[in-house]
């Protein structure tokens, strides 16, 4: 017997939104991939934004961007607060990262993706475009195994104990940034290994949900808050634990956060504070990576690979698609 479908996408026509989101991220990925390796970060990002926005405007939703390309004065499209969709259908929150890994795309390096999340209205954390402290592990461990307020050594020790291994058997994934020098030293002092990444912490957090395949057990460090909310959305669908805290280290940042309804600048969010209810997340590869294959341009055809997660049904679908639409192949 098929799983019951509940939530905002409960009727047959609304369930089709899952596939519609795949089309949204596919279009964004194809647009960005046409500029792979050309060193044009801004242009690739704008191409992905434009393509994603065009597809989102055609969706049968009443959508509001809560995680976007920036606040209204900073982004021409897909800004926080922008309304998208046809104006008919379920009211939803939208979180987008049209091109996660702009540098990866510009250098044709592994791991660039186009990604977005859709959830019931009022269920995604509306976070300003600031940094966020983050920690995440995959499913199967006791609740509270990790905590943002513990030291790296304490979190590594707790995870090792929960997994029944020595700390040296664990690998942490961390963004390779100067701000993480002390964190990296602290993790290495435990004997655990570290995989340093140049960009792409949404995919990095998803990687910790399957350590037997990816080889990484825990995400540590700080990265962009919008990516944190999207990653939390994915974990709500596939399981795991995650916490985040906004880094509001200036009066301007605190004021921006307050305008978005954040009254406690020091609040520690778990993943269900960042995303809850019926959540759908779709991601399409732009460049080849551990999570997804990149866009492939072939004579008369474009190939894409997409993964789509849904929290209410606990499903993970991988979709390989061949596109033969001339308008896609012509940009």
C-alpha cells in the first residue's frame, strides 16, 4: 500500500509540485553550467537566478522567498520577501540558492549545485544573509549527541562514543577558511581526520547523513546562514541532527535580524527550528561532485541529475533527465 500523502501537498495536483521543483533546479543548473570554467562567478550566479525565477513564477503557489540571494536592496531578483508563483495554490515559504558554489562553477571544480526548498508558510527560518555557526551529524544517534555549545573535542568524543569507535575513526568536514584555524587544530588534536572543502556546505552537511558512502561523520564550523536553513530543510527529510546560531556581531546585523522577527540574537536553533512541517528540497548538479553528477552537454541533448527529498513521506528520489528543448540548449 502506498504511503499516505499529507501536508500542504496532499492532493494529486499539488503532489506534482515535487516534480515541478526538479524542473526549477534543472533550469538553474543548466543556465549556470553554460558558464562553467569561465571565471565568471557573478554572471553564472545571475544566469541561475534568472532561470530559477522564471520557473518559480509559473508554479501554482502563493510563495514568499524567506531565504534568497540577499535582502531587497542588494539583489535584483529572488530577494528575501519577494513573492513568487501564479498567486493560486498553497501558501509556501521558499528558500533558494540558485548556484551554491559560484567559485566552484567558475573554476569548473566539483560540487556546484542549484538547490531550493519549499515548505508550509511560516515554517522556514527567515534568516538574514549573515554567517551562522553550524554543527551536524547524520541519523541513528541519540538526540543530543552533539551540541553547538560544547567544544570540538567534546563533540568528537560524544560522537565516537555513540558510534562505538575511537575518535581517530571519525572524519569532520570543515570549510577551508582562515576563521577555522583554531577549530581545525582542535579537531586534529582529538585524532579525528578532517576533510577541508573550499565551498559548498549544503552538500557537505548532506554528506554526513551517509558516512559509509561519503566518509564524513560530522560537519563543524561557520558558513552562510541561508545555506544553513536549506541544509536543515534537507536533514528534516532524510534524518540527522543539526544546530545553528546566527553570528550577529554588529549593530547593523542585529537590526537586520530584528526586522525579520529575530528577537534573541544568541538563540541556538535546532534543525526543526530552522525547518519544520512538510518540506521538499530539490538539488541539481552543476559540476560533477560526490552528491550529484554535473550537467552534461551532448549533441542535441542536455543531461542532468537531481535529488529531491520530501519530509512527510521520507522519500529520496534521484532523477536522471535528458532535455531536448531547444530553448534550454540555446541558453
